[in-house]
C-alpha cells in the first residue's frame, strides 16, 4: 500500500530511559507542535539522537489534553557514534552508554575486547547497526576507539565532550598549518592598513582570559562628541578560506568554555598567540571607529583594516577600582550609562539570572562556586561591543551586501500566554501594554525576580544566525551582528571576510554557514550546562547531610527545585513535601500546606512557590545524572 506522504515526517528521536520517546520535527511549520510520541513497541530500535522517519497515526489527533501525535519509526536514517563505559560480567564484556536516555546495554565480542585490551571502567566510542530491532537479546556494539579510563584526571568532562560529538583535538593538517603561522607581525603586513600604533588603545578582560580579540580607544572630542574605536583581531589574515584551519574552524563553529578547560575554535598558536591583542606588540586588526554624540547615537563611523599596539592590558577588577578616581574610565562609564539607558528605553531586555563562576584545581576538582558578578567594568565592554555590532550590521544592511546577522525574533503569542500564567501564579499581572522589560523591572528586587527572569527567558525563541533578518528583539536592535569575537566564533570570522571582500561564492555559502554556526552554538551551550551541573554536583559530594538556606527556583508536580546562594540547584521531591503536609495545587502551580498545628520542619510558609525561602538538607548525590536531592527540615 502506498504511504500517505502527509503522514510521513523526518525528525530527531529523543529517547527516554523507559523505552518510549518523542520525535522533534525538522520542519518549523508543524501544525501540531514539535513532538510526536513514540511508544516503546513502535520505536524500531531507535536510539536517542537518531534521525528517523516516522509514520503518524492518523487516528490520533492532538487535543487540548493531548499535545503529541502518536507515530511509529519506519526508518533510521542516521546515527552518530556513541560514548559508553566498558565493564565485565564474568567472562563477558559490555558497554553501558553514558547517555541515560539510551537505557540499553550492549555486548562486546571477545575479539574486540582482546584487540583494544579493554579493562573495566574504560570510556569508549562505539557504534550500533542502524537497522537493529530490539528483542530480548543484548545486541553487539562495535568499539572504534578507547578514550581513556573513567578514573583518569579530567575524564569526567572529556566524556561529556566526546558524548556531545565535539572535536577536542586538531588534525595533523590543522596543526601543520598553525605551525607555519608567523609569531610576529612584519612591516610588510602593515602596508595599506590604517596605522594606529601610536594611539592610546587598551584591552579590558577577565583575570584568566587567554584569547583577547577586542581592544578599545576612547577620548572626548573638543566639540563634546566621543571618539570610540573598537579594534578586533584580524583572524582572517591567518585563517584563509578553504584551508584546513578554516574547515576545522567551521566544523567547530565556536570555542567552548568549560569549568576546567577551553576547547578552542582555533589552535592556541593563533587563539592565544598571534591573534591575541597583547600589549606592546604589533597586531593586525579590523577597526570600527565611531563618533558618538551625547545621546549615545553614532553620527559617523569608519570601518577599516588597521594595525595597533595595545598600550596596556587591564582586568575588569582593575578598571572597577579606577572608575571613581580616573577621569578616563569615568568618561567611559558615563557613556556606558547613556548606552544602557538608551537600550533600556527602546525595550531591550536585561535578565537578572544568577550565573556560576566555578574554580577548579589542577586535576579539575571544583574548589569554589560563586555567583558571577556583573560590574560597571564588564558593562563598559558589553555596551561598547553591542554598539559596534549594531553599527557594523546597519552599515552592511544599508549597502544590501550579503551578510550574516544575529537574529532574535519576538516571542510567540502562545509563549506570552504561558508567561502570563506563570507570572500570575507569582502574583504578577502582565497586561497587554506591559513590555517584558517592565515586567523584569517591577519584580527586580522581589523574591520572584529570578523566577520571572527565567520565565521571560524561556518565552524567548533562541537567537540564531541568518542572512535575511537583521533585527534582534532581546537587544531591541534594528540591525545586529557578531563582529567582535572572531577568535572564538566562526560567524564573526566570516563577517570579517565579507568586510575585506575575501569571501568567495558568498551568496551560496552564507545560508549553510549560518545554519552550522547556529547548530554548533546550541551544542556548545548544552555542553557548558552539562559540565557546570557536573562540577556543582562534585562540589557538593562531601556535603551530604548538611543543611542549607535556599530559595524555591521552580515548582512542578514532581516537586520543587531549590537554589542555594552559590547557584547550586537540586530537587525536593513531592514525596518529601507530602510528608511535611504539602499538596500540589495544579491551578496555582504551588504547594500548599493545610496541615493543622506546627510541622516538624522549620518553616512557617503555608505555601511554597517561586522565590519562597526554605531550609533544606542534602540527602542524595547522583554524579552520573548530575542531580542533587534535598529534603525540607
């Protein structure tokens, strides 16, 4: 029988440890949302992450109470290599996948065990036949590489890196090209460039920053305007199109900053060498030199290839200490305030969500976790870079040149409706006239601040790269791009090529470059979250039984999530809440305590909702799943 094409979709299979799964549609114009439910018996042996073809069950139409269609997998189109842990049971060897969404165990043939000299605890790459259909047997796997042993220093993070499919070593060809890159800038390379080596140009970065791709020049002009120069490393001078370096950089898409390491987009000889804007050495740059009026408007600008020699490297902490006494930095901070106020007035969003700064020792063990502090000094660089990116994007949009924009759409009506419901449960009413920033402002210093910021962020679509839409909703920018970080982002590097008119076949290449940069950014973000969660759990490993003050950061039917002051988060289960007299009110999305008399727990709260202060005790630590469980006390 010929299949109805309208009932056939292609998407990514999202597995579950209980055998069922969902398929995320590749198509953005799906009528019934993004997910299709796949019962265990209809999964056709699909594993988490597989690209599959699904036949929809036409008899099951989604309703208000059922958001997913039912389907069955009829073909597995592609499957990526997986990462697992080898172990023995008697004389037999097995591999257990690292990914908990793949609940299967796989058999390792004796010949493979002997060939790779496998021992218990080794982490390995392995693959599985695509057309494998599971019954009651344990299917064979094919081991392709041993990564290391689970007890090796840093293997915890390397395992997650490998599982994410992120390349963490450079090929021989890439290393050879990097080795041929010069250590210094020659005078011949300075020809036909704007010579800014005598200008007072500085860099401002974090204490431990190793790749410095932006520098600034700043001065007040006699007519009251401001000269603001943003000077960015000219990475394209060393990374030429279609070379091994270039192909590798596009494959990686972005540098990834993890708690215990950096996985750079470019080899260190470039990223923390000739491309980094260290003081007192010549460096090749692309400069955007702006004239800014007293209202923060760019009234004139120049985009040029240049050569600079930074005069000093400042850290954020040093600048923060100087702002109140040094005229130069005071003037910078005044412009920061003007630019921030201007963005805020036009509707840009400023989220107040705690970020973690994790410090590790030489072996990768976490030794401290603190909240990342936003300061005036970090704000100076942030605002100057945003203004530069807007100026570059507007310039090329006006010229109608094929370009890469950083696009961020407005949230959908459905997302806004969900946000209104969440806010209502937190005691905040959002009217049609309210901007999202106003909602953030009125809740800024309230217990609900973090929850509202998180809810607004979840309502936002993800920013991405595109050639057709220059606007950025979150920044309230009519045109925006990424120009300022070519050492760590391929999109920026490609924009530099466009500026220098070096890119070939540009209209054909740009859409796929945009897609690749968006994909690798998502992978990097997910991996960074996983590693952060892992290090937080490891930091709490010796704190089982200890008591903490916490704040409710999430409310679900299966319990409440609580956050400690250092941003560590964990779950208090519904079972524990019931033991203490709390029941879940689905309509209000809170837990209510209707028990008469005093509870043995030390809280007078009759309801638990976002922002409620509670006292908790840590009772369970699951490093493998990166989860913490608390109880009320």
